[in-house]
């Protein structure tokens, strides 16, 4: 089921631009576990899309497929009409990981982390040029971390860490950004800063895919939303995708509490010992 309609038909005599991200019938297994089942998705340029679904629904696997980190059992992924490996080699894809996926004890400064985004622009020696340093300084300034440039990355707050990885993507010059739970455990200032940055990046032509459990923030942040449960169940405007009957296809209940039954936190979870927690559901430890 999909509400996503084609946009921006090319003028007569001109070929239509390639989608920024095109996922065509992608199936992925981990042993006997089905992570993605003929998942298809097309994202245009300069859009922010929210990716929602239970843990274990395939969000992380979809990210890995888009980045070219795993080879699908079936189907294909195209980035601007080419295989993901080409986009990665050219530095076209930026990634902001979940906090638990990073070794925060590694002795790297904030500047070092952001400079990693410039590796594709450097030679064999990885010696930063004047242009590299200028790009890093500008990125740090945009995420409001210039004063922490020399600090070890693990000494930052949760929100500052997220902003550092956004800065890495900015310095890299990525035209596609994938963010995995960017607002989990961040302070309000960082949340507002990241939101502002993402809107600015999209206005500059960047395509942004965000995996999130914060359903209430989707309409304000995202241009569109995707509901995933091993396959794409729905792709459309956030206010349409977030209708209770649509969320029930993936979560099995009204996670937005439209009926007012019970109290929920900001991620849409219901308080109470006997209630189901959609954001902490099946196969969490698999990272699917």
C-alpha cells in the first residue's frame, strides 16, 4: 500500500532526473531471519524522509543496503542511478550512527572525527590540505561545536556527539545523509540545532533519510514518511502515514494514543507494566 505519487515530471524532450535513492525489491536474510522482504522505495532529491517501524523491522538493514555495506539476496539499490559503491567512493553518502555503535573511548578529537569526512578528498598520505581544514572549520561552526574541536569525542554530551557526526557529513560534502535515531538521548538545544541543520541541508539539495521512534516530531521535521515492517507498507505525507489505522499495520496498536487511552512518552510508548512497547519490540539485539 502506498500514497507516494511521482513528482516533478521532466519537461517534454528531457529525461526525468534519477531519484536520489532507489530501492527496488530488496530482500535480505541473516541466516534464517528475514530482514527485508522485497522492499521498494524511491526518494527524490532535497527531501527529508522519516523511516519508522518497530525494532527488528529492517530499518538498520535498509540503511546498510543503501550504503552498500551488504549485498541483497535479491533486488538492487541505486544512488543517483549508480551502485552505492560509487557514491561511497565519491563521498556522496554521509552517515550518523546510533550512539551504541561507536567506540567513544577511542582517542580521537572532535576535529579528527569531522576530518574523516574529508578522506575522500585527500591523497594517499591523508594529509589535510588548506581546503580540508577550511571545510572542517565551517562544518564545526555550522553545528556550533567550534569551541569543542580539540576535545576527545567521548567527552561530549549525547547531543554534541550527534552534531559532530552531522558535521562530518557536512565537511564530506555528502548529498545523501542517513541518520539512525539522531534525537535519541539528546538535549533540546542539540535537537533544535540538528533539526535546523537538516532543513538547511535539504534546502541546499541534500536528501535525508532519518530512522526515528519520535513519531510526534515527524510532521514538523519531515516532508514524507515511510512505514517499514520488513517491506515498505506505506510511503507518503507524515500526517497520512501516522494515521492510527496505518500505524497498526506495523505496530499493532495506536502508538500515538489518538483515543486518549493511557499516558505515553515522547516516543509514543504507553506507560504501564502490561502494555506493549513498540519501540522496544522484537529482535532488538539483532540490529535488523
